[in-house]
C-alpha cells in the first residue's frame, strides 16, 4: 500500500511540475530570398518581407512583440513565404530574374529601394500576392492586432475580389 501511495504521489508531483513548463512557442519560418523563390516555384503563395536594418530599434521591438506572437507566427507560416531582408545589405541578390546590388546614394540595397518605392523607412512590412505582383509596403512598427488585417487580406485571398477598404468593412479582428 505504501508503494502505491509513493507511486501515485510521484506521478502527481511530475504532472504538477510539467504544468509549469510553458508550451513551445511557434516561430516564423524565415527564408532567404533564394529559398523563398525556389519554394514559390513549387507552390505559389503570398510573400511577406520584413525589411529591417541592424541599427533599427523599432525593428527589434517588432521582432520581439509582433513576429514572436504565436498567432502571428502560425498564420504567417500557414499562408505565406516569409523573408527577413536587411535593407542595407551590400550583397548582390537576385529577385525574379534580376540582380540587385548596394546603392550608395540610398545607403541601401537596390532591392529594398525597389520594393519600398524609394521610401526608406524601417521597419517596413512588404506584402506581395505573387512573385511578380506590385509590392504593397506598410511602413512602421505594427502590433499584432495592427498586422492582422493586412495579413488576412492577402493570406486569405481577399485581394482577388475586393480592395482593402471594402475588405475592412466586413473584417472582424480575432487577435
């Protein structure tokens, strides 16, 4: 009888200790430009690009508070190819068959200049419905609840049938 009590007591202690272990948070599956383009060729889906710089404080806050949010991460992983791109990268990169290099005048990579229409502000979240689509940049720090509607506009394919103001009339936030 003593052994049975000891056994069940041990199980209760173990279960109690495990309830204090936080569940594993979902993280965004960030890809390189090359990985994204290869994956896109196999299975097209919308693209999200986090345009950041190494010195940008709000970029770091957005990483910590928005992109680390489990609902945001799960949604992006399910619906998007996500790319994190340093706008000031001096490396030559290929995008949709064209090469982009560093632009000293803008102190940024020409791909960043192209995707942001020369409006160099960080962080900027860029949405593309397709690899060849016109970029839709959204400049500034965004909280999860502020990112939800544009994420779902492109992620759920609403852009195919309505513009963003029409989409917002029927949108109900859930984050």
